[in-house]
C-alpha cells in the first residue's frame, strides 16, 4: 500500500534525523515530532478512517523499533543465539486503531511454551524484555496503564499453553474481573514476532465462543453495568452534581457502549478484525446488520470519535492525559442535536445486543 510505504519513509527519516546518543532522549524527541505530524494530519479529520490508519501505522512502526532494540540488547546480555518465539500484541484503543492522541498502554506477550527445565529462565527473559519495552514506550509518550494491563504483569505475559488455560477460565466466567480481562483481550492486534502464536489465541477465543452461550450474556451484562447515554425521557445523561453538572462522559457513556456492542456482534460472527469500523463493514457484508444500521452506527461512531479527538487535542495543551468529559453547556444547539442523534444510535445498538444475547434465566443465578 503506497500510503504505508510513504509513511514508513517519513518514519525512517525521522529516526535518522534524531542524533541523541541516549535512547530515552531520542524517543522523547521522536514523540514530539510525531505529535507535530499528528497535528498536521488532524486537518484531514473529515476523513476519519484516513487519520486513524496513518496514526495507527506510525504507532505500530515505533513499537516494533522499540521491541527490536530491546530484543537485541537482551540477546547480547544473555549471550543467547536467538529468542524463544514470541508475539507482542497491542490491545484496547491502539489495537482498534482509535488512539490518535496517545494515552496509556495496553499490551501483552505470548511466547512458545518452553520445556520444563527452561520455564523459569524463559519467563525471566520475557519479564526483562517487557520491562524495557514498557519503559521505552513510556519515554515515547505512551503512559503506563494505571490498571497494569501491560506485559510486565504476569497476567498479560504467558506461554501459549498458559494463555489457552486462561481463556478456558475467562470464557463463560461470571466473575466481573474475568469478563473485563476477556473484553480487553478481544480487541488485540499482533504487532511483532511470531504471528502464528496470536492466531492460535484468536482461534481458541472463537472456538470457545461457539461452545459457550454464557460468554456473550456476561459481556452484554457487563456493558449494562454502565448507564446508557440517554435518560428514560430522552435527555443526554450528565453528572448533574458538583461543578460538572452539565458534563457528559464521551467514552464511558457513549463510545464504550458502541464499541462493546459491535465487538459482541463481531466475535459471535467470526470477525477477527479489531477495528470497530472494519467490524461494522464485515457485519454488513455478512448481513448481520442491515445497510441502514451500518450507516447509523458508522455515522454515530464517526461523530463521537471526531468529538473525542478534537477534545483530546485541546485538553493535551493543559493536561498530561486528556479526559473524556464534554461540557454540554459549551456546545452549540446544532452540536447538541448531532450528539443526541449519535447517542440514539448507541441506544438502538444496546437494545439489539440485549435482545440477542441477554439470557434472562441466567440473571437469576449470577
């Protein structure tokens, strides 16, 4: 793809132009320059897919460079001929190609199951690898995840054998913590290494979904724990307390519901793409959603994402991490109307998912 080749050339030129001897300083400077590039790209916000594709590609290239550097350092330090096969995966908004202004990290490692005698040494190697990569990503500008959803956490750093065991435990579990872990893992993209390891995990997820009716029920129930974007009377739901009475959370009250709903439909129809927009396209092709539904959901997603990107860009000037709080009192009447229409689409999708996957009798046991 010519766009990606052009972007790779831009990225390579950026790397070559930064001469700091210290890696952390080089990454920090690279982060600043990528931010400048991002600002120029945001002028094309009318074409959201174009913007998301560009930024996602650059983030992936930078992550791969960081992993390659860390892997080379450790191979030399450990005096090993090569590493045990492994795959680095990104999760969450980065995997979905929805992270324009960098926020926090969500990543994991899958590595080939070592022989028993090498188990401790192998995990120690990948523990050190993940530590270096996470620190370098932080230097570039991806903040460390406050929930510790990173490869430095043993929960997200496992052999392929242990990943399969974890999936068997999480899929169908009614424990909220397990449901959240599964939700995070369902949005993942293989970034670097032996991609067949990631494919094995993906295939196991879909296999378990086909065998377990409860998993979609619990994912649907988990989404319902967060209030819908509109009240019973059709008003946009705001905090209605403190100094933020007219504030609306664009992420938890809107985008999260839309992303969750599309995700549940996708995994139940063997759609492996993590991108919400790609999932919508595939769902329409499979006739899981109608052309009208596709247009409705895509329009809502596009509007909400544009609002989020614009808000994050403005917030980044005054805060280290942007928030998702939109003050409705600062919106024009036409902006409020567009937002209300987008939230109506979110509500429609929520009702569809609830009708399809909420198993009523299971609510009496959990």
